[in-house]
C-alpha cells in the first residue's frame, strides 16, 4: 500500500529518498495513520501532544494539506483559515 503524504505522481523510490532526508538526523519522525487525541496548552503555547501512537513533548508542528486536515483540537488556541494556521490569536 502506498503512503500518500506526498504527491501520487512520485515514485516509491522518490518518496523513500525524501523521507530519508527528513528522518536521517533522528530529529523528525513521520507518523502515518495517526491522530491527535489530546493536548496540553499553557499561555497559548502547546506543551505536549498525545496521538494514538506517540506522546510528543514541546512539539514543533507541521500540518500538511490533506483530504481531511485534523485541526479541530487547535481551533480555540490558534487562528486558522481553511485548515492553514496563519497567526496566533
């Protein structure tokens, strides 16, 4: 089964190369088929995220455009426009 975090036009080898570039330092982890289930926000800053698979302390978040962007947990904390964060409230 192909993972469609990237364009469907990319070959499997291209996707593997891109992923290796992101993850080789160990600082970035890609979690497929995961979902944010809880968060801790203090003074407008996200301190931790709990997903179905991971607990992430002091996260640096990147939300990708997708068919169903899951931004609902952050609508009260961060201002967003069509699923894209554009500035803090």
